[in-house]
């Protein structure tokens, strides 16, 4: 069973910040959903930008929706989708550092991939965003392209002889020639751009929520979406991605953690503790200097990991720990 509804609620007064429980309000004349929604709203200072707390859970399902605040009432336009009730075991994995490598600390790393012996890296920040080709062993940037100062670079992936670089809030996927790093095309999309990976058939894109979007690798059109669930809760803040077979590895924004996601079901089946990298990273004491950037090496089945402004990069193996 699933369904889509339009509901309205009253919730007053709303705090500037925090979680507000809400229930259907009988004063609303369009309150026709027989079950009624219950959930929690995350508010922030900007009352125009009320959001559902990441697809609130309700009776074994997930609510997707938008909130509009008008005339003292909250309007929720949303859909409810069931989530399989089966218990999923999330394995705890560790990581083993195989090599410690240099990394240019000016790089506010947002996307990373390995191809033909080189790393390709996307860096962010307005006025400082770039696309780079990097020698993994020396950390030397062998090719570099500065982005337009109005673009904030995000996730990066390769499809054939093209590189595709997301932008954070500009709604543009920039397409480059792999050899020359010249811009050849741009696709438009809605919402924010965070991470990107290619599984050989489709691109997968994150936007900081618990949703992964599957897109056409040629015209970037949206194909489908999957909600990522870690046990019974949406796993949000998915950042840079690496596609590996049936799985997508995602590092979690502002956590020392990488999750392995079954791309078909959206379920997290492994949670990898990346805390040991912190002490080795040499990162500055900047709260934004967090773990980000994951690239898979299919030959060794090892991963490259780094962080924003980290002077080091790591080649690691993920190791299931004994239970
Ligand atoms: Ca990546």
C-alpha cells in the first residue's frame, strides 16, 4: 500500500529551531487522508524553508514531502511509501590503511575518482572551485581547471571520455573532455548537487538527503530514486559516492563513517568506521575540514579516501570485523 495526499496542519507557535511534532488538524477542510500523518518538522530560522525531518517514518513507511507555510497553517504535500519490515543486519567494518599519500591542502575535496592511473578531483568553494588531474603517488596536480567563480564544484564522475562535475546550488552538471579538461556541455537539474558515481549503466547522485537519484549518463535525465535506509531510519547526509557492482559506498557528511548501500533496495548493509584516519590526516582545526572524497580502484579493490583541506590522502581496504 502506498498513497499520495495533500494535508494541512496547524502548529503554533513554531520555534525558530528544533523539532516540532505535528498531527492532522480538524480545522483543515482538506484534511481527507483517512490515516492522518504524524511526524516531526525540522524548523530553522527561515520559516519559508520548513522541511520534513528527512522523510519522517510513519507506520512502517516513509513520508516524502514538501511543507508550505501559509495563513497560519502548514500544508504538506506528500506521499507515503511502505518500507519492507524485514530486519537487516548492518555489519560493522573497519578500515586498514595500505598507504599514506600527499594531498594538496588547498583542495576542498568534493569528488574523487580513479581512472587509468590518475585521480580526478573536484574541489568546492566559490571563487576557488576546480577540476584536477592528480598523480596519486606524488599528489602533484598535473592538470588543473579553475571553475567560474560563481560555481561551487561538487561530485565528479567519468562516463567514457567525459567527466561530469556537479555544482552545489547552481543546478548545472558540467561535462568535460577527459583529455583536455575543456567544458563541452552542461546539463541542468533541480535541487542541490553533492556526490556522483557511475555504475556502467546509470549515474547515481546524492543531494545531502537520504535519497539517491538515478540519472541517464548521456542526457542526465532523472530515471528513478531510492531512499537509503539504515535499519529503520533514513540514512541522510550522503555525500561523495563510489559505485562498486551492486553497491554504492557513500561517505557521510560530518561523520567519520562510510556506508555500503545496496543500490537496488537502498538498504545500508555495512557501516565502516573511518575514525582512525582523523589522527593521521593532519587536517586543520576547521569544522568544515571533514572526510570527503571516495574513489574505488577495481584492480586492487582498494579505496582512496581524503578530506576537505586534508594534506594527506589514504589508500585503504575495508575489512569486515568479527562479530
Ligand atoms: Ca567518488
